[in-house]
């Protein structure tokens, strides 16, 4: 992948200006989502003010899915083309996804305590989400272990990238399990609201606040992704013994 292919990841002044613009937009959306979710949207009839955790819990969960989709796509692209930049995208996507999954679990636990009266229940959605977090934590641990064992640079060596890409693709199988767990098994967790036409529609003010929160979280995560990839590439470039970005092709 050339720098011109993804201009926002290039280590240039123009790309940095684009990333700063995105960061300002993310900040504006975050402010709007905070006002809408914290004050303009009404409290839930049954859950009261505890329902406002939705504006943090749901965006964290959905953007974690998106980050894991980045890991899937980037890992697949690396396995096909052998370009190490895809491996760097996969690594950073896993970092973001794991962090947001932890946020989703923490906010969900607090929400569950306020709504159900317990911090933890052996609910299919909760258990599968914890397994998802463990899978991607294992993915990141694998990268580090291979790098330490072989002396390779994580994000800049095919010895790390090959094994990580396989695990990155396989780990995504847990994402649909988490998402559909409330449909496949009996669950305390609330089922889909916005995308469920057979149920009463969400209050428009709640819907707007939720969409703003999801948009803010998505753009903020994208800013972090771009920033981390640029920083990682800058660090790898400063290494005096860089590895080739593509897998060498053997003749004959």
C-alpha cells in the first residue's frame, strides 16, 4: 500500500492537517452527543436516568465491532498481498477494539447493576463479549510473544504478521456470536431497538442522541487509528534495520 493510497496515513503536513480536522470534527460531535444524551433526551420510563449509559455503552460496542472488522479486512489483505502496512492497521484496530470492548463491559456492568440489581449475570451477551475481549487480548499477546521470541519488530516483520493475520481473521468469528446472542439464546440483555421495526420505535430525541454518540465514537476511533498507525510507522522507519514491507518473491 503506497502512502498516496491512504493520504491521511502519510507522514506529511497535508495529511497531518487532515487528521487534525477530523479530530476537531470528532470533538464537535462528542460535545453535541454529550448535550443531547445528557440533557435533551428524556430518561427512560422504566430505567430512569440509568438508561443514559446507553449513549456510551452502545457506541463503544458498535465501534468495537467496526475495529474488529478492520482487523479482519487488514489481516485478509496482508495474507493476500503481503504488505506490512495492512498488518499495522490490524494491530491498531485490535488495540482500539479491545479497549472499547472493555469500556462496553464496564458500562454494561454498571448499567446492569442499576437496572437488574447485579453487577454480573451469566447472560449470553455478557459471556460472549468477555470471550471476544479475551480473543483479541490473546491476539495482541501473540504478537508480542512472537516479537520477543524472534527478535522481530511488531508491525514491521512478516514473522509476526503471518501468525497474527490468521488469528485476526479467525477471531472475528466471535463478533456475530456476540451480536446475535440475544436472539439465539434466552437473554436478559435488551434486543435491538433502532433496527427492530416490529417493536415500538425509540423516542426521536433518544434516537438522535444515540446516532450522534455513535458518529462521535466512530470518528474519534478513526482519528486514533490513523494517529497510531502514523506513530507506529514513524517508529519503525527510525529503526536502523527495517524489514522489507512486502514478502520477497522467490524465483524458480
